[in-house]
């Protein structure tokens, strides 16, 4: 009975998606011209101000990342040996949070820099040389910040291994983590995989709609589909490897 209910649910989901798609296409057809005008205006604004947007975003995220890095460094240097166990746990948690934020905002800065630089590559960008300088500056800063934070973590936890400048850093880092840390990493990885599965599905639907509404062509559809395939295949391959490792160890 449960099996039949599962099939029914899937059919209802597909039917609901089709209905929403058809209704959305009908409603959207009336607003395509306005949407095009809005996108053209937004694109024009971005190109005209891209240099200042790059500068603002780059400096903003850099400041946040640096602030969290120095906050974690100060927490480490201000720790004392006669703290209670609860105080020590709270301190360690605060240090982890600050170091994590420094890395997260550094990564956001890195990704945003690549995205904005892609927009900046335009013949109407009168500040193209400045855009290149900002892009390179953010990339160097983010890479430097990642290495600095990792070295700070290794100073606090000497058992941690890995050099961020090497290709095998992630593998060496995970191998040096204890079982509890590995469990949290695996849990986070699976939840991220699940979230990205639905995100890529949504992105693929949007690229199909964009092709019809804004004549964006097939490249975006193929690109998103390829990324979805890479994610799915790599996840299943790695899952199979973990199963083999588990079988050998048992």
C-alpha cells in the first residue's frame, strides 16, 4: 500500500509541476516585455557601476573576514589556563565560529569577485583596467586569508594536517580530523548535496524558461545539466568508494 502511495505522490508532483509550468507560461507571456525592459535596465546599471560595485563588495567582505580572523586570534591569546571546563568549551566554540566566519566570508568574496568580474568583461565598462586590478586583489587576499586561517587552526590544533596551497589539502585535512569532526563534515556534505540537487533542478527550469522568454540559447541549459550530472555521478562514485572501504575494514 505504501509503495502505491509513493507512486501516486510522484505522479501528483509531476502533474502539479506541469500545471504550475503551464499557468506560469501563460501568465509570464504577458509580462515578458516588461521583464526584458527590467533586465536591460538592471544590466545597464551593473555595467555602468560595476567598478564601484566590485570595490564595495571586495572591501566589505574583506573587512568582515579580517575582523573575524583577528577576533578569533584575540580569543586564542586571551585564554587562560585556570578557566573552568564550561568556560573552555564556550571559548573553543567562539573561536571555531569566528574562524569559520572568516573562511566563509573569504569564500563569498572569492566567488562574488569572479561573478562580478565576469559581468565587468564588457565593452561598455570604462573602468575595465580597474576591474582587473580589483579582481586580482580580491583573489590574492582571499587565498592569503584562507591560508592564514588554516595555519591559525593548525597552531591551535597541531594534529591537523594539510597545506591549503596543495591539491590534496582537503583529503589530508579530513584524514587528520577525529571521528566526531568527520561525522559533522559528512552530515554537512550530504545536506549540501540534497540542497544543491533541488537548486540545480530549479536553475535548469529557469534556464529553459529564459531560453523561451529571453532567447538565451542552449548553453546555459547544457551547462546546468552538466553540473547536475557531475554532482550526481561524483556523489554516487564516492558513496561506492566509502562502501568498499567500509566492507574492507569490517
